[in-house]
C-alpha cells in the first residue's frame, strides 16, 4: 500500500472480496462508472421535501447501511480494503440540480468516484426525484432499492424537521458489512466446468456461438465511458396488465422483454442488407440475484449477483404487412427462459467461481479492448420493493411521503454489451424501464429505433387479449 494511502489499522473493516476487487479494477481502469437508482418523493398534496428533512433522513440511512460509511484503501494494490470513514459531509455528497432526469442519469452513470471519499452520491431534482449513485464495489442494483426503501421510511418517521441538521454526520461507531460473496456461498468450480472453459478457449472461433452472434460494433481501442439513455414508465395499472399477460403465457417480465428485444433485433438484422443472413444468433446477459441462495435480505446493501450468459437464435417471422411486434410472438421461448432463470438461481455461481483463475483482472479486461463485443444486450431487473413503506402512525394520508417513478440504470462498460435494459418497480406497482447504449457500440439511429420498438411492443402487451 502506498504511503499516501496508509490509514489507522483500526479503521480497516475488511479486505475487498474477489467480486468486489473485480469492480474496483474495472472502475480504476475506466471501463466502469456508477450504478444509479432514482425515485420521486412527494406527498399526496404534491409537496416535496426540503434540505433539512432530507439531511435528517439521510443521517438515519447512513446509520443503517454500513457501506455508506466506507472508502477504499489500496485501490491500486492486489489487496484493496474497505475502511471506515469517521464522518460523512452531506454537503459534499448531496447535489441539488435543475437538470432533467435523463440528463442526470446519463451523467451519473459515467461519473467515477474518489476512492478516498464516500463511494456514493445523491442528486436532488426540482420535482422531488432523488438520484442515488454508487460504486459497484459496495452494492448491486437491488441495494439501490434498499437505499430508497430506508430513505422513504426515514422521511415518513421524521415528518418534519424544525431544527436544521448538521451537514457533517458521524459514521456508526461499529460499521458492519455483509461478507463478500465467496464467504457467503460456495464458489467451488467443478472439473467439468473448468474443462468446458478451457475447450472454449482452444477451439477455433468459428466453432463457438459467439462467432455467429451479432453484437454491434467492436469494443473501442481505449476505455471510455459514454452513454445514451431513454426512459419509459408504466403506471401501476399498465404494469399490472403486462404482468397479467405474462402469467397467462407462463412467463415473467424479464423473459418477456428479453424475447421482445430479440424479435426487434432479428427483424432489424434481416432488413439490413449489410447484416442479412450473416448472423445466426445474438449474445445476451441476464444478471441473477443470489440473495435467496445466501439468505441475504432484500433490504440489505451488498453485491450478491451473478450472470446468465446465453446465445439465443435469431427469431424469424413470416413476411406480413402487419407490423405488430406480437405477431407470431414466440411465447414458448419466453416461457422456457422463465424456467431457465429459476434453475439459474442455484446454478449461477460458476461464473463467479471462475474469477479465481484470472491472474490479472486488469490485463484480462484490457485484452477485450478493440475486440468483438461479447454481448448484444444485457437485461437487468431489480424487481419490486421488499415491502410497502408503512404510514406514520396516526398521520393523515396527505402527510405521507410516497415514492414512484423509480428507474435503475448503470454504466455501460467499454467491454460490455452494446445495449443495456434496466428494469425496476416502485412501491405502488409501477415499472420504470431504462434503455441505454454505449457511444460507438451501435448507431444512434438504431438505438432510437430499438427503444421506440420496445416501447411499441410493451404497449401492445398492455392491450393484448389473453385467451
């Protein structure tokens, strides 16, 4: 550890785990920015909170979630660690802005963190939207929901603050962090799994599914963080209808969006002379939460997630003047993916276990620059809130703070999938969808067309007649 990074040994909470180090390296070399979860807070009468109430509530949130009171020491060493911050200056991590939500999300997703300071930020918009941005080493997407759940409960418990709270908040005297995933679960890898990875590296590229997958343009020659984002929100009533249609076809939301995205991309490739007939599949990634597997509560902040990598074949539809995205929709494909995701909850530890065989994370990540992308799109669904926030005892409904318009997004790494789709639910039952793509990963015109088609397709689902 460099002399400038020496800290009091008593402040060290624990070393970063294997998966946490992976994210620390990605962040340090510039292929990963932030994870962001936002939500709009307001009362039934339409009023929004002030700085005093927010600061008082954030102090309660900091006391509950240990990862909000740590920084990273030894970031550039093979053994970085999490150390306790004595205080958190809210004036340094909270920003009030007049910018619009999409602009803020785009900017935050690519912004990095100073490892010597708190590994999170909060931006507050004029309409009461709170944007929580954080380093992926301290938390996963569901942790963003946990932050907002705690903040909502804190705001409702305070009701109002007459005395301006201090901007400098003391960290908990004992900061507790959940253990890294390798301490919470068995990441042992079977000889068969190791052999499968070795064979994949040795066989000719043309023998692999990835060779025949369309994944947009290659990764850039140098790491960069730029992104385009588009947002769509479905009201609780519309979301309920989408989920109702999913149940009628024995599927769920993530497989539905995954399959719809494949239909859209397949049609685009078939209609473009430069790609027609040249590819047989796409490459997709679906993050899978490991919380149930390791008995970690949804309301905790941690980083317990793995990924299902898949190469679904392109979906061919017969020619027709009917432009409906649900025409000849392969519901059986969506249903089968639903079953696969359920199995994957108990079979998804292998990708994490393989990290132990990577000698240098930095060299491994940099080796992907300038190469063909390994992913067409990633779809990550953090689900709904663990529970609805309870009302303040005895308080009128108009005085209760509610949370809606929740969006989840994250950095689109230089070495990652061309398109990212991130889904989140809010306490009332609404669904926010963020579609993002890296600059240079696909043409912006295709990104816009993809988003428009996805929006059209989900609108069709809302009005779909279930037999």
